[in-house]
C-alpha cells in the first residue's frame, strides 16, 4: 500500500499536520478500492471545523504525502468533521462532554449492565461518574467499548 511508510508513521505525520494547524486529530481510516487508496481523516476543535478548514488541511496533507511519494498509485485525501455523533474515546473527549447525556457500551458488564446511560457528572483520572436513573455510577474509561452523546 505505502512505499516505505508504515501505517503508524503515516498516522504520526497526519497527527503532526493536524495539530500544528491548531486542530485536534480524531481518527484516520485507510480505504482501498482496487489500486485506488483513500485516506479519511477526522479533525475537530472546540466550536467545530469548517468546510474551508477541511480543504486547507486536505491540501496540506496532500503536499506532505507528495513530498515523500507515499502511495504507489492514485489516492485521495478526505478531511472532515467527526460530526455530532462523534464517538467518545479519549479522556479529553469525555472531559469536554461533562454535563451532557451519554451512552456507554461496556466491554464487561457492570452490575449485570452492558450499557449505561445518563448525565456525565465528572471525569477524574480515568474514572467517569455518570448519573443514571438508579443513581451515580462510576466506570473506568478502560471499561468503555464505545461512548456516544445522546441527543
């Protein structure tokens, strides 16, 4: 897929470009359709990211990829916002959403529950405190398989 660059090196390069431009790297997906490659990059910042900003990031990444002759064949770069239903993954994601209603899908059941839904009251160290209908529930971030905001 890549000439001399591993997926980890590519992601580090993408993260550097995104963060140096003042945005937060959310996720990168690599997609292949025959000989054509697509690099899908999700970036964000407080207040959101505009279409024009996505375009600037895309062109910056394209120049960087072309400098190192990254792909053997045709490729596209797609930079976009993760959207309103952005998954909550990192401690920073959860800290930003304190006070919001969340749904947590757990890796291992907690009190026989595979899912917890309620208002995220706080996030300290790696512990989430969620106010549910049954009261306060504490969950380690490592126990969360997927987290989402509930609208």
